[in-house]
């Protein structure tokens, strides 16, 4: 993932727990990984699929 600039997702908690990191600076793809297991694998989405996913998550009421 050369050139990926990772950031913690805005909805991740700040308590060191369940965090997701996102790299959306690469052309044509958005990468997602678990901050606790960075070597454990990376998901790759098209920007369109990522926007649809984020839109659906934002539409779900928070508990």
C-alpha cells in the first residue's frame, strides 16, 4: 500500500479500542484496516462503494 496516508475514522472511539483506519488518498480506491492489527489485512473499496457504505452507516440511528 505504498503511498497510503492512514487516518483514524471519524466515528472511531478515542479510548484505544475499536478503531478503523482509512486511506482515501489513492486514486480509484479507498483502503480500510483495523488499527489494532495493521498487518492483519486491508479492505479495498472503490470510492463510489465507500461513499455508499458511509452513507448507509450515517443513516443508521446511533444507540
